[in-house]
C-alpha cells in the first residue's frame, strides 16, 4: 500500500512542474507582449511604415497565381 502512494506522488510531481513551467511561460509571454506594445507606442511611425510595406509589396503578391 505504501508503494502505491509513493508511485502516485511521483506521478503528480511532473504535472506540478509542468503547471509551474506553463505559468512561467505565460508570464514571459505577457512581459514580451507588453514590451512589444510599448515599443510600438514609442515609435508610431514604425507601425505605419510596416502597414505601407505590407500593402505595397506583400498583399499584391497574394493575389497573383
């Protein structure tokens, strides 16, 4: 009976580590997203330059076969 409890504890440990890693990854993604948004806010011209590039060069190529 004690061996079964020990196996159960071993099975739960990776799940707990996985949940912790997922939480850390979500936090890192949120930080990166916030930094990216801040960079766009500090350089509004870059956003419009990207839109100009996209609609001038990328979008027309998608229409051609």
